[in-house]
């Protein structure tokens, strides 16, 4: 799916546009899990893990561009994998991306349902997710170019969320939920729950599946490293403000429920309700816009597979109506499966843990370094070679433990 290239000619993005697009990629729903990540990890390991994920993914974002320049005609993440390991790697990458996108879409449904549940607590959360399905599924049938106008909501909701949380923290003078009289926090973690933090913190740094597109779309690709650094600087400020403020305000009582920090805000007395309601609505509406964009690569891949099948091609040749009907039914089915998963696996922190532990570590850290070693291993100096090997080993360990802990029963964490 990732190797589908644009056939139209586009005017490349300038430096500022590339920064905006990259920030929009990075500052996603993972921001909501950061206070809980610090709750599981404590200050020392939490900040250390945050710095590690920040540094590694900043480095691998630049490695991606280097690997794309290995030879002519490399435009996407899948192209890079094919250059390093042959065309069979495309299938494995497509499957990996499909699983990641399904998990991301599931997290979006959970986020919408539970954000609405904080506003309409008397309504069944399952009913709210079904309503979300009824609203979001038709959007998967709309052309992507119309959905792109909603992208600004991503950054807007994140910045608004951070601003309101800090304002709330200073408005309220007593705990819980105050930055003036903050809650008890931990310097060191509970070691039994520490692995849960690996994925929750790493989930905020997963944009590498899209970075190749940003790189190839730049008018001046030579500015890509500078663009990455500025993007990460902005992201770091936003993330740390929310993570530190959220953990200080709610400490060891930080909730595991789906909307995490917004759930804490809405369930605590002493805040100005209209302002908090505004942010929760932003948090609820933003995933609705991203839902169709998230599922679009899966839908396109399925539809291409239908058309490449001789049997299906013969069945569909009788008229355009059948093609349209198949497209509609297929997209409704995909959306239904995602919502079914969201209803049966309603824990946002676990979904984000899997996204971060398995998919983010694999796509944003491990695989770029493996490709780098495969394509440039003979030309790397000893220091850079060992750096890549070290990243692979450490991230494999963190990914393994984080993924296992994400599936453990709650009472074991």
C-alpha cells in the first residue's frame, strides 16, 4: 500500500509547510497517553526513556532520507525495504502497516467513544461507539482531498489541550488537579508496571511511515535534517508540557481509562467546565477526521487486490455499479471490524501500548537501522555502525517487554 506513488505532478512543499505537516504527523493521539507513561515509569526513567525515544527517532528520521537516496526511484518506506531486502519485503511491510493502521483506527474509535462518555456519562459507552461508527464510516467513502482540510484540527486540539490543562492547573489551588499544590509523584517506578511505559511514551514518536513522503515532497530536500530538528523541538515542548503537567496534577491517581488526561480533567471538581468541555469536544472531533485517513491505505489495498483477481475482475466488468457497491461494502466491513475490536478491547492505554511497543519501535527505530546497515554497512565508520546495532538491540528488548506487558491482565500490572 505504501508503494503506491502519486501519478499527478505536485508543487513541492516549502520549508514551513514541511514542518507543519511533520508536526501534524507526530503530535497525534499518543500525546494523551504521556502522563500515564510517566505514572508507570516515574520521573527518572520516564524522562530518560522520553529522551531516548526522542533521540533515536530523530536519528532514524534522517536515516530514512539517506536510505531513500541509495538509488533512483525510491519514494516510500516500502521502496526502502525493497531496496534493502528485495521486492518480497513489500508484502511484509504492507502487512505490518495494515496491522498498525487497524490498531491506530481502533484507538481513534475508543478515543471518540470515551471522550463523548465524559460528556454524556449516562449514555452507554458501547452505544456511543456505535454512534461514532455511524458518523465515521460514511467519511471513509469521501475522497481524501476533502478530508485533508481537517488536518489542522490535529495540532489545534493538541495545543488547546496543553493550554487548558496548564490553565486548569493554576486555576485550581488544591489537589488533585493543581499545579500549585501538586499530587504525590514517584522518582522511581513500580518495576512490575514499568514495561507498560515503553509503548506509551514511544507511541508519541511514530511518524516514520510518512516521513519519506514529506522528504520527497520538499522543494529543497537539503533542508530535511533541519526540518526534522525543528519538528522534534516543537513536538518535545508540547509533549513535555502535557506529560509533566498531567503527571504533577494527578500523580499516582492518573487514570488508565481511555481518554486518560481528559478523563482526569473532567472528573475533577474546581475547573471551569465550559473550557474543559471545549477541549473534550476537540479531542472527540479530531479522531473523526483522522479515521478515514487512517483506514484509506487499507481500503485502497483491498480494492486493488479485488481488481487484480481475474475472478473478481470478470464479476465486476458487467457494470460500474458493481464496482461502487463492492467499494462501499468493503469499506463498511473494514470500519465495522475496527469498531468491533474497539468495543471488545476498550482499554486505550493497552492499544497505545501495543502501538508504541511493537509497531512504533519496529517501524520508527528498528527497521530503519536494519535497512541502514544493509544498504550502507560497508561504508559506515565503527562508531555509527555500533550506534545502529545498539539501537536495534535496545529497541528490540524494549519492544518485546512492552508488547508482552500490554497484553497482561490489569491486575498483573
